[in-house]
C-alpha cells in the first residue's frame, strides 16, 4: 500500500461515498473509477466456513466483561480475530490512519512510525498494534479489520461497540 495526500475537499468527497463501515479508500476509488472489480475480488479474503464462531463465542461467554479497560478488550478481540482466521488477519497491515500505521510485525516498526504509540503485542500472533488511540478509533480499527476479513455487518457492530 502506498500513502497519498489529498486536500480536504477531495477527502470529504471520498468519505461521503462510503457504502459501509470499514470500506477502504482504495475500494471507494476503485468503485467510483469503475476499475477492474475482478482484480479486487481476487484480493478479497473469504473467511473460513466457521467464521464468526470464535467471535460469537467470545460475546456469548461475556469474555470482554472480564477485561478491565478498553485497551484490554481491544487486545482480546484482536487476539480472537487472529486465532479464528490468521490468513484473513493479514488485512490488518492495510489499515492505517492519515499519518499513523496501526499494525506492524514488530514493536520497533510502530515506534519508528510515530511518537507515543504505546505498541503492544497481539497475544498468539506475530503482530503488534498501537494502543495510544481513543476508544472511538479502537472501535473503527476493529470494524475496518473485521470488514476486510469478511465478517457480517451485524457482528462487526456488536463487537466494535463492546470495546
């Protein structure tokens, strides 16, 4: 993925054409520019047949209530998402802010990408994530990741609101 800068007016235009939570700017532009959707479909990762089972069990068992903070809930959700679909979780590297990267394969990469990122390792995975974001941003990161991994909208909403 490459990073480009756009003016505020263009950014608002792209954002106003979002069809669902987690739709990337690349997907929006591909749709608006009517670029080859077959190439896009080839990139998409479909979840395994039991996708959502681990996440649904996490919600049903009320595991998140055991977590003391939004950071702990965020980290727990990421860990469950990775365990459920490691190949799909690779989509995390495409999720970025305007000036920050959120996921990397090392603490050093996140520290080099910004000040006070407070990176933490995602349990059971080779990934690290920044944790110095507000709860709304954490919810957005989870929603974007789950959408990229192919989870249904209703489940994405339930999980992201549970942070």
